[in-house]
């Protein structure tokens, strides 16, 4: 067997290439999915269907790669739908109609995961039987290869559900049969989702405007369908005799001047590119305007809170100089501008405080709009594959080259703590201390890349009245951009093979030297369990 091929069929057996070693598979969390069912559907001439569950029965190894295998009904030739579609002929049309009918029967029969419809993981026999492979193993196998977008991602809209999801995939298949192209061919998941959101594709009704067809209009409707619209779009139906209409459309396309279609494509692309560029530019600046209003509201609320509750604000009175430095960066870690400002004299670190204020607004907007929470980077590595959590904050924090904690207790003005003493005496007026501070700061995600800022700060403090305060702040930074998908995949490959999160970080730190330290990761797990006790069974060792 070719170890690059996803599915191999020999005699009565199918082999699904899991694209991992037997050891990695055994140590992964995929073993329970061997019991997951797919669906074998036999369409009868009277329009009814016989539907039954189908499972992989065993595993096999070839050239160090693990395969899951199952038995197919005997004495029949089987092919995957994608291979048949690529021929773009009459047999392709018949196959698509058969698979769609089988998928509808599965959904109407109430089978779980019936909306899973991927051409690469759907098999047809020469007699018209259809096999939808078990979903979880199939998706994992596809995603393990470099061709994941073409085999899976480009054919599905993960934000649609039930019949709308099935009809979306059918629409992609129709588009592929008629044009030879995919409507949203971008291989990067995030870019493809952006294109889908902005509807960056060539509608069939534009390419073939001379053809008036319910099928074409329905396919276009699903290809631009957003989750909020799917209940409305589902009122659209594909024609009962889809095969005949597809063949008629193909005939009309073949009789259309190819140069005319190419001209339509170029004209529409040119208009679309300009419109999308304008739309995305407006969206980018509207976000900035919204952020400005939110910042203004926060500043107003913050000013009001100062007037009404000044005594509840933090104070660094009673802390030593190095403790004030720790308190300042605790404010950075927690996006707490009140704490940061309490540690600073007048405008000594104004630009940095403003930057953290912006990060605070960004985090709150993502939490309210996208339901995405921000957590410290050391905690984030324990829940790395949770798309609703993103890293914000500090790791590898050192003062004068010595690792330090940000676990510092800060009192409020109401507490009125005693001024700190050095050698049993209050420090003299204008006495100064200077510290060299280094750390990595996770500033979020942009265009599919994690942004990590490696910072080196020189912090000078003076004793003013009753407190040590930061009076001078200088910073040099280097920004690192790390592709999120590849990093998560690389990290998950090790943890899924049974290696602990701390050991995985140790292994990858030679490549990613910005990763949190082992000590930070150990403390982060304790903090996470304290905050979310139910994670006890979920966190890896």
C-alpha cells in the first residue's frame, strides 16, 4: 500500500490510513473511536432505503504506519466519491445523486453524525450502495496529511448543521462538477473562513448567467449561507431529478463560448476584489472606532470609580522596590491598569500603560463578541486545543536575571499600610533603585499567528513620600510570530503520544525558546484546577 494514500480497497477490505505509527495511535485518545459507527445504505428502486451501522473491525500495520480496516460487502467494486467526481462525467453525476439521496435517508433516520458528508470519506459500490465512514477516525486521518484542505476542509462548512451542512457539501460538489474548481479553495483554514464570511467566490449564476436553473440558484444560496441564515436557506430544495438537470446544464455549458465565460470570470473577480478590499478595510477601521468608544467608556468609568471609590484602589505603599516591580508586572499579567498606575509616578511608563489598556479592551471585546477568554500562557498550554481560550500575559519573568514570581499581595488605599523600611529606617527622599527585567509577553493572535513579544526593560524607582514608585521606564522588544496551526499540531502530537505537557514544553523549548518554564507550568496546572475543578479528569499528565 502507498503510505500517502488515504483509502485503499483490496478485495473485500478497506484500509484507512491513520497517518501515524501504531505506538502513537495506541497512546492517543483515538482508541475509543474504533467503536464509532459509520452508515451503510442500500437504496431500493421504490425510493426506500435499507440503512445499517458499519464499523472498522481491526487494525493493520504497513511500513510503520497504522491502518484501521473493515470488511466491505463481497463481490462489488468500490470507489470513493472524490475519485468519481474528478472524472466530471455522467457517472460522476449519477454517483453524486446517489450519495445525496443516501445522506438524506441517513439524516431522516436519525443516525448520529448523519450530516457528515465528505467526498474523500464516502464510498460507492457499482450496485449503488453507499458507505459513510465513521466520522471521528476519518476526520483525524484526513487532518494528519498535507492534503487536508482538499480532502475535507474545502468541502464542508463547519458552522452549518444538520441538513444545511449536507446541502452545503452537495453544493460544493455541484460547483466542482460544473466548473472543475472548488468555490473556496484556500488551504489555510482561517483565510478560507474569511473568504466564506465575505463570500469571496464566483457564483454559478454569474458564470452561467444564460442558464436559468433551480439547481444552480439553490447551490449558490448554500455556498453563501451563514449560520444565522441556515433556517431560512433550508427552505430551498434541490430538484428531485437532479441528475437530469445536471446533465442538461453541462450540455448548455459545453455550448457556451469559453472566452465569454472567462471574460465574465475576470470582470466579476475585478469588481469583487475591489469590493472585498473596501469591505475589509471598513471592518478593520470600524473595529478601531468601536474600540475607541469602548476605551472612552472605560476611561470614563475608571474616572468615575476614582471619584466614588478611591479608597478601594491598590497602593504600593509598604512594598519594597523589587516588590513594586513585581506588582507593576502583575498588573501587566492581569491587564489591571489600576495596579500598574499605582506603581508608577506620573507618566513615567505612560506608553506601556496605554498599550496594556488597549490589550485589555481587545481581550474584553473578544470575550463579549466571540466568547473567547484570555488566560496566562502557562495555563494556556494545558488547554491548548480549546479554541475558546487564547494566551495573554507574561512568562519567563526575571529580575536581574533571576526568575521571579508575580504572586505578590497588594493592599488598598483604605488599608493605609505602613511605609516600607530598610535597615529599620524609612528610605531617604529621592533614593533610587534600578532593575533589569526580562520576560516574554503573549500579545494574542493575528492572521493565524501567535504574537510573542520578547521584552527587556530597565526600570528605575525612586522613594517618593511614602512609597517606592517607578520614575523611569525603558523598553526594547523583539516580536516573534508563530503559526498557530503548526504549533498546536506539533505540541498535540507529543502530548497525544503520552508525553506530559511539561516534558513536551521541555522538548520543544530548543525550537520555541519563549515557552514557559517547567516551574511556571507546574504552578499553572495547580491554578487551573483551583479555578476549574472539573478539569481534573481532562488535563493531561
